C-alpha cells in the first residue's frame, strides 16, 4: 500500500464519515502543507512508476488533493472491481 495508499484511505474515511471530527484549527495549516507535499511527490512518482498499486495510490492522492472524491474512490478499487463497475455500467 505504501504512504500514498495509507494517506488516501485516511483522507477518504475522513471525508466520507460525518462522525469524524473536523481537523483542529491549530493543525490544519500543517495538514494542508503535508497534503501539498504528498501531492507533489505523487506527481513526481507518476512520471516513472510502473507498479499498479503505487500508480493507483498516487492517482488517489492527486484526485483527493483536487477535491475529486468519487474519482479517488474508483482509482482505489482493484482492477477487477473497476472492470466490474464498467461491465455493470456499460452492460458489457
């Protein structure tokens, strides 16, 4: 899973569950700065990385950083899960 996968799973859970408390004001600037750094590292690694798990996790970080939660959730699915979604949606 690696750091991208862990960060993406935590952020997804934070955004999806209203029972989770908001980020405290005192830490929010640091949280945003950490996500900015993670975003740039993910973009860097996407240029050369070939491992499917790392690519998917890095893409999830990029899409979450851009506020695209649904796309991030799809990216975090396995290839088989994505294929099943497409078959279900497209009927093929």
